[in-house]
């Protein structure tokens, strides 16, 4: 069983635009999005599944789209590049916007 590939990235792109770009790129490469966690307007963590052989193309496309991805600590293709491989992509957004605040209702009781 392959370990989950952990990718870290940073961008100045607007967060909704950058997130849509990642979704479209993963879809174009034949993969899919498993889950998304949005941490205010500072960071998104996207869990995705893609053929192991497609990760170099994903990283290159993200870099071309102004999302700077760190080099993975391991070969993303792994032993069998035809197998599907899960990954997390953590994107940190650099901007001058204030932290997005959400009102949390009081829990009765």
C-alpha cells in the first residue's frame, strides 16, 4: 500500500480561483477530489486521487498556474506508476485581506 503523498504549496492567486484551478487540473489529468477543508481565507487542504504517473504533470501545471509547489520528499510515481495514489495538497494564500470571521451560534443548553 502506498503512503499518502503530501504536497505543500503557496500562492498569491485569489483563493476561489486557485481552488477551482486545482480542481480543473486534477479533473483534466483523470483524477478526482476526495475532500476539501478550508481554513478561513488563509489555507485550503485538498485531498485528491490521481494516477501515480500523473503527479509530475500536476505539479508542473500548478507551478505554471502561479501555485508554487514544494518538491515532494519522495518519487510521486512510486513503484507502479499505473496505480491510483491519494495525496493532500495544502495551499497557503498570501494576501493582505483580514482573516475571514464567521459567527458561530451559541449552543443551547
